[in-house]
C-alpha cells in the first residue's frame, strides 16, 4: 500500500474548520475508533495515507462505513484506527436541528467512562467511538446520524421523505391518549417513538434510518413467488394422495381376488 503523507489522529478533531453545521449537510464520515480516548486531544497517533478497496472490508473508525478510496490508517501495531480522508473535514462543533438549544462537540470516545459507550439519540443503538455530544443533556449523535440528509427519495415511493426526529405518531406530554405504533414500511418492524424516521405525511409512508436506502421487493413479486410455491406444495400433496388411493385400490382388488379364489375352491 503506497504511503504518500503522514499526519496524526489529533488533526481529525482539532485542525479543521468550524462551520455552523446542520443535518442538511452530508459529510462522508463514519463511527468510532477501536482505541478509546477521553478527549479528541488524546488521539495523537501517527497515521499514513493509503488507498483501500471496498472489498477489503475495512470500516472507518468515525462513521463505521466500509472504507473505499483515500484513507488514513494508524501505523502503530494493533491500533486499528482507520478513517476516510474526508473525515479530517469534520467540524469540532455543530448546531443540529434535533437539539437546537446547544452546540454539540465532537468527541473521539464516549464521555461516560463507567460504561465506555453511549446510546445514540437518533437510532437508539449503542456506540463506542466518535460522537457529537452535549454533556448537560446527555445528548449524543453518531457522526453518521448527525450528517443525514433532511430529505430522501425512494424508487418505490413518488414523494420525497422528510427526516423526523421522533415518530410521526408520538403524542405530546399533555395528550393522554395512547400512542400509535410506527412500523417501517420496508421491513415491517416497529420503531421506537424516540427514533428518527423518514416519513411522507401525505401518504402516511415511512422508514427507519436503515431502510431508507434499502430495496424492497414488489408485493406482486412476493405474491407470485408465494403463489407458485403454494401451487407446487398442493400439487405434491395431490400426487401423494393419488398414490395412496392407487395403493389402496390395488390392495382392495387383491383382497377381492383372494376371496373369489377361495370361493371357487370351495365349489
């Protein structure tokens, strides 16, 4: 692997521009490094530039996506720190619409040292690496979630889907009526009320964050496949029934023939 330049992990979190950042900006980055650091300043390992192929199945330590193209990797043994080249452009602080009251600070490891992990506020999954964090509110956004686009388009739906920061069926605290359960229209699995979703209000159609880009087989195709399998199963059952009937008819014929032969012998 060619090595063209050398830098440090420190530059991932310190040497970058500090723009205002909202979910409408898409940054090609990924989830937490394997080594744990308490602050971005602690990530001071030498890294080298290299080119990685997607089929190498190496994941970015910032956004947890599969690496491809220009990347940086730590040269120290057993460090396992790999990052997209674009990861160095991550801002130190962002203002995100899901948490408008406070700026979120980029940390290279969770601030909850007793657990050494955090719960991602967007998808409710467990994270162990990079997070955009606000301490007083215990609010954490995975880097990938923080850079989600505000709208998404699916081939199987005519309208764009809008990013919502909770279930569209979630009631206010004053509303005592029971919440409706939101089901992803792609995987048909229920989604927690506090999870972000992509949603079309006009059609009451939505997906979870994972399925918004996933392909769904047409229902007609699923029905056809199911009908074909069902027809084959029924045909097999019918053949087995015919074989049983033929065997029973043969046994009956042999039985009647035996009786007739016995009667003829008596005469």
